[in-house]
């Protein structure tokens, strides 16, 4: 068999380690604030998160509650007792020289998350999800990790609560991983434990192995995975970056094998600016971290408490309810539940106005204009009331749907102005009945050929006259009313 044929018989096996910052007011083991967005470097620190001698950690109850919520959402086992360990390794952003994490007794075990990929529903296994502290952050000045002039360390992030979510090696392509990350983000947002807009709130490490495609029949065996050299790609910071990084790495490994070279077991860094992965170091093994129990934190017991922690309606359940309660199609319901803020906006509008009108405006008009501009709904979360007001103007018949969509909505997004301000400045208020009737009479008088064509039975003539009236009223007349008035006067 040729080398080319051999590479075509290979398939990718991918597992993810997703690090998610939990939304708590303070860090996981101390009272330092996690609100560090505009803070000067190294100003949100204390002896505990800096690892100074004699400083003792105290576990954040809110972080534990968030972990329990996630465990219930992914139908994971939450054991009677869990505990913390020290993971020992040296890196500049880890001030203690070890990370407090969970090792052999994570708080969430054996869960799953259903994901739709190209209309196929798949259950992705979640091996574990455990609590740990975030390291600090590094700023590479003058280049990337391998080309920078020097690197600065900021410990403001050190100690922020993290959940590390480790999947089974259930992915076979880059697009599957992107779909999973999107679904996971949705669930975390619905639970209220995660803010996707916070910088660095989600980071992904991906493990990729290339195996014989025949090995995948009936599920990959531990022996086959052990025999394949595994590459870990670190520091992926978004869904899109995960898809790009994995596509690149799969191609790189195929090319290595095609050239008769062995794929090295190593850790690689995703350089987003260049769109490539670069070698960082040989891949560590579990024994390299020298885990041992964290003596300063007693075992954690949540067996009774976990039953008292409720979780809200999750995306899949809300999507099905939207279909049944509001009689929406599958695609529309999926769009409306894609983000919690979108679903909340729709329901707020559907309570006041026709659900069909609300669905069209949110799922098609608002999301469509955001997508066209490369924006996310998170970019307008502080303006939701303004978009609700725009739908109100349409529903109350104060402006035409055409002007609302083509003028007001676009200027709201492009210029940041409020809808009422735009309506007043552009004089988009609906034209009164008398003004419309006058415009209809003028259009008929000025276009005798179109009138003659109308009476001759040419359907396009009426549309032409409607356009003339709309032009005279600056688009502020109701097209249905114009159509009706024209027919009355022409008859």
C-alpha cells in the first residue's frame, strides 16, 4: 500500500479539555475580586493567591454551587465526597509552583452532552469536570510565545475559579468540536455560571491522535489510542479558533505520516496570528505532576446540599417549549434559543405582541443584521430594551416594518442611536390617512399609462403605482393600505 493510500485510511480521534472561568464575585480560595477587566496588573492579589508562606486557602461556596449546577445539567455523577490535590509544575504564571486542583475524586464524573452535527444528534461523553484555580496570565511583548522580546506576568487572574471539563475521545473532526463548544457555552450561560464576553473566560486544550480508520468501528479501543502518539494543542481561546487549530493539526499530522515521519508525542501552541501550531515541549505524563493531597483543604461533601440546588430550563428544553407554546418551526426555535439573551428577548416580546412578529424580528431581522456585521448578541446585551422598543413601534403601527428594518435597525447598529431618536430625525412616523390618499391621487394622475395597463389586466401596473406612492411618502405609508386605496380609486 502506498503512503498516500495509508494516510487516506487514517482518521482523527480528538478529546477536549475545556477550561471555563466561573462567574463568582471572588476568587476560589481567597477574597480577591474577580472583576479585573480594567484593573492595573497585579492589583487584585493577596498572600493567598500569590502563594506566600503561611497563607491558607478557604474554598468559595459559590464555585462549588456552580460546579454542582453543571454536574446536574450534564447528568453527571456527583460523588458523596470529593477532595483537592496539588498539581506540581513550574511556570512563571503559577506563583505557588503548584496548582490546587482535583485529581482522583472530581466533583463531576461520567456525564454527557447531546450535540447536533449536520442534523445528526450525538452524545459526547464527559469523563470528568473538576474545580481548580486559574493561573495568572502572560503578556508576550513584541511577538508570540516563541518570538516575543520579553514576557510580562499579571497575577490578577491567579486564583479565579475554573472548571476543567474533560471529554471522552468522541470527536472525529474539527467541526464536531466547534459544535460541542457552542452547545457547552449555551448550557453554561443558561446556568448563569459563565460569561462568554469576559476575556479569557474559555480556553481549550485539544488532544489529537491519528489512527487506522478501521479501528474506529465499534468504538476506539484503549490499546489503539495508547499506540498512537498523541499531540496536545494548547491555548485555544474560541470556538472558531478550535476548529481552525484542529483542522491545521490534523492536516499537519497527515502530512507527517505521508512523508514517512513519525508524529511526535508533544505539546504544541496554537499561534492564532499565523494560523499554525508550534512545538512547545515534550508531552508531560501524569507522573510528571507529582500529585498529592492538599492538606489545607478538608474533603468536600455535597451529597445532601446538591439536591437543594436548582437548575433553570436548559437550551434543548426551551427550544422544544418554544416550538409547542409559540408554534414555531424547528429552525426558528433553534435560532431563538442559541443564546440565553436572544431567548429572553423573544419571550419578553412574545408576552406583549404577536409571537410570530416577535420571532421574525428577533430570529431573522436582529440576528441577521448582527451576523452581517460580524457581531454577536453579546455585543448588544446592554441595549436589549432599545430593540424591544423598535418592535413595539412596529407592533403599535407607528412606523412601517420596511422602515423599521431597512432604516431604524441598521442605524441603531451602525450609529448606536436609539430608535425613537432615529424615527424623529428621519421623519419616519407613519403618514396620516389624508396624506396617503393625496399621494395615491397624485400617483394616479401622474401615471396614466400605468392606469391604462391596470385596467387592461396587467398585474405589474398596480405594483408600480404602489411604489410611486411609497416614494412620495418616503416609505412611511403602510403598503397594504396603499394597495387598498389604489384599488378603490382605480375602480
